[in-house]
C-alpha cells in the first residue's frame, strides 16, 4: 500500500491509500477518486517535499540525511587547507588568470582567488572549470 497526498481542482488536500502507483492512475482515470470535502473527482498528486525526494536504494537514504554542521565545518577546513597549500593565490586576477590558463596563454596550474559575479558568468560562458569554495572565517580567533 502507498499513501498519496492528493489535491482536487478546488485546492483541497487529502491523503488516500492505493495498492500502488498504477492503481492510483487507474482509479483517477475512471474518475472514482473523490475529494472528501467537495466530492470533486479531478484529483492530482500533490507534491509535498517528501514526494519529490527520490531514493533509489537504502544506502542513498542514509547518505541524504542531514549534514552535521560540525562535520561540514571540518570538511571545509580540510578543503581550505588544501587549497591554501596547493593553489597559487592570484587574488583579484582570478578570472583573468583562469581564462588565460584555459586559453593556453598562461602556464597550467592551480590558482585561487576571488571573482566578481560578472567574471564568474564569463568563466562559465567560456567553459572554464572552476570550483567555488566558501571563504572560511576562523571562528576560534
Ligand atoms: Zn475538493
């Protein structure tokens, strides 16, 4: 059995149980699902936040759990450290340099820096691969 949140053409939401998804479609096409409020038989599935979430298997379900803010912060620290060690800081020239590297006018290397929204748009349009990393403020200072 499966429960669907349904909505009638008058906007009444209600829940109904079906054997499976096909059984819902069949009953709906025969017009035998009625809104308990106004008896309307033009019903659609009401997509709630749960309905949109797709789980292909149990494993994925676990992964999609809430992200622990502490873990996220630690992950960000690792990324920031890695970037600081391995990427050349070009500061405000980021977009310019990234474009040059992309066009083969500058040596291929890892760079980091800041980009304005306009510059970011240009990079995207040019197909320059880049990664946006949030700037980590040191909370312990
Ligand atoms: Zn209704």
